[in-house]
C-alpha cells in the first residue's frame, strides 16, 4: 500500500515515549509498504545527529520535512491553558475543535498537506495525533487512521479534579465538556482510530468497532547488572516539562521522600529528563534530590539506580518508561495510574502503591532488601520481554489497515505485544 504518515514530531531522537511510538510505527509500516513520512524539521536534523533517523529514512519511500517552528509557537501561545481569558473564551465557542487539538495545528504543515494532496494519491493516511488528522482531513484526505495514544479528556478530568479552585476553572470545565463531545464522535469522523490500551476503547461506546489497539512497547535492553546499583538511589525518568511528570516529582519529593529517608538515611532521588522546568529545578539540593536534566544517555542512571519510581497521578495513555525500567531488570514502584493498560502483576512484576504511606513503605522495604529487588526485577523483565516488544508491533498494525470495517476490531483489540 502507498501510505502517507503525518507526524507532529520528527521521530529521530528516541528520548521520549511519544517519539519512540512514532518511530516504531513508521518503521513497522515502512517494512511492508511504501511510506512517505511528513514531519517537522527538527533540531537533531539541523545538527546532523541522525543515527536513529538514517535507517528509518532508508526504509521510507520519501521524507518530507516542513519547518513548522514559527507557526507551532504561535498556535501554542494562542491555545495555551493559561492564554488570556478573553481569547480562551472566544476559542471555546468559535470552533467545534477543542483547544487540545487546535494548539498543535500549524499553517505550515496544513499547507504542505494540501500541496501533497493535490499532486499525489495515497491509499491511506496514518496521522500521529488528532491535530495532524484534522489537518489531513481539511486537505481533502478521506481514509485516515488516527493514533489516539492519549485520551485527552481523561487527562484533563484528572488534572481538574486534583487541583484547587481557581478563576479559570469553570472555563476549563467548559473545554472539558467540548473535548468529551468531540472525542465521542471520533470513530464517525475518521476511518480508523488506534489506541494504546484496551480500556481506551470503552470511551467510544458502541462506536468502538472501528477502534483498534496497538500497545506501546520497548526495545530489547540488556539486563542491568545488580552490582552496579548505588545503595539508596531511586530514579525518576521522564520529560520534565510534562505536567503529570512535574506533579509526580513534586508529590514524591514532598509526601514520600522524607519518610523514605527516615527509614533509609542514604536514600536519595535522581530526577532525569529533558526540559526540566523551574518547579523541578527548585527541588535540587544535591543530597536528597538531584536533578540531572537532559543527559546524552539514560543507561548509566538505570545502572546505578537501586529502584525506579513512577508516582504518576495524572495524565493518560501508557508509560513507556515503566516498561523500559522493567525491561532493564529494575525493581519498580508505581501507582495504578502509571501502569494503566499494562498487563503487569502487582507484587510479582513490580510494586503498586497509590497512597503516600504505601509508596513510602514499598520504597523503604525494597531499598533495604536487595534480594526482593532482584526477584522483582527478574520477573518484571521476563513479563515485558514476553508481551511488550516493539519488534512484535507489525502484526497489530497490519490488521488495523487491512481489516474490513468493524469486522476484525474485536479480534485486533485482543492482540497484545
């Protein structure tokens, strides 16, 4: 098949879960079909750091790069969560599209898609997110597969429920109502929807017959040697400008870390991730909490961590970093939210704790018991190797684009990597 893949990110650097998902879906499609990739011009390309991109470029029929930097900045400023109140109020009623979608729609990419539509014919379009799907739809493409890896209404609901009252909160609830309505009709708006876990199909009710599951995965990492661990070192890894990660680190630092340090005096938290914002940087004290920010390779931090923590309370989707930690053989303590949609066994593959006290107790117990950490790490690694490898993603993707409308959706939904 001749497929146009439209991405709002250039999947050359695999330092975030979103980039990894895009990279591996494009890779799986390009191994079987003629894929033209349309993606923003990236900093990595300009700097010549193309080690991840070269093999993908070779497999794609064509790669079309669009410089969207200026229009992306304008769009994000206009539809930002804290844009001027009058602007947000106008945008709430001026379009059926929610701000969570409109903020990623750019004039440059929209014009590029219109040009492509006028000069080439494709069997289908695979859109990396809803914003790119809407731009492809506006350009005249009809057979569109949309990867809805995050259910935005779920993420916004959690954020609003977990925040105190503020002046704009009624407006944000208005945006949530609009978002719920928009997402409800997505299976009728697009040819196929792809989600990353079975639970997300329930959002679409009776229309879920055209909603397919393509789970997230992880690469085949070597197991981390246990002798490399530093006693007391806990690791949190993630993009540090992403609000659910900011909330998770603040929650751990305030409500969990003090209790762990009382029980384990040498306990400390290493926070690693790109784009650390001020709320994260302010937690760095060089002793109990050490913020590393952007690093060239996360492997050394996994190697020295005695424990990986994922105290996630907000957001949606599935967390690739949890899978990565398990694939490396690390003991993990996580909340139920952090492992949503993942077929992992509590107290066998990892520890699950949803309160500060329970999280504190689990961390302290594992930091003081190397044998228990090793047992968890071995079981968790085996579980991930059996069920969540990126190199098994091809078959679920193939069924998405070849199944007759609605006839195989239930079958596809049962496929797990």
